[in-house]
C-alpha cells in the first residue's frame, strides 16, 4: 500500500490536486458567502480558514518536495497567497471584507501544515 501511495505522490497527481485546492480556495474566498448555515459555533469561520490553509500547505509541500523546492519558499507562497486573497476580497467584492484575523487563521493553518508535513507525513510516506 505504501508503494502505491509513494507512486501517486511522485506523479503529476500532487500538482493537479494542489491546483484544484488552490482554485477552490480562490472560489470560496471570492464567492458570495452562504448565510443559511444552521451550525452556530463561535469562530467557526476561523477554524475553516485554518483547516483550508492546512490542506493547501500540505498539498503544495508534497508537490514541492517532489521537485526539490525548499519548504520555506512554499510557506512564504501560501501565507502571501492568503494575504493577497484577503486584500482581493476587500477591493473586488462588496459582500466580503479583508480580515486580519482571517490572515492569522490562514497563516496558522499553513504553519500547522508545515509542522504536520515535517514531523509526520514526510517521515511516514516520502522517505
């Protein structure tokens, strides 16, 4: 099973998955939000931001690992991407606003993704 996963991770699948997740984050960040949620958890949106950027960072770290790109380059890219999207929400939409706490949640997700990638994922699947 581990050999199958390693083969999938070394192919173009990781790049395609990273691009799909990136497009998904752009879409969700700039699309009009759904206000009809019945779930009422305090700061749920910050948890969602953190989780989305956790997955975003991991997929790009895996993709970059296969291409020998340094982790810090991917982390800077992911954090900058989150900041850019918050800025674009402010200037391109009239139904969303840029939020510094969202930037913090995004960045936290990226850093947690790096921690998970370095301490768990890379050791188990990529070596």
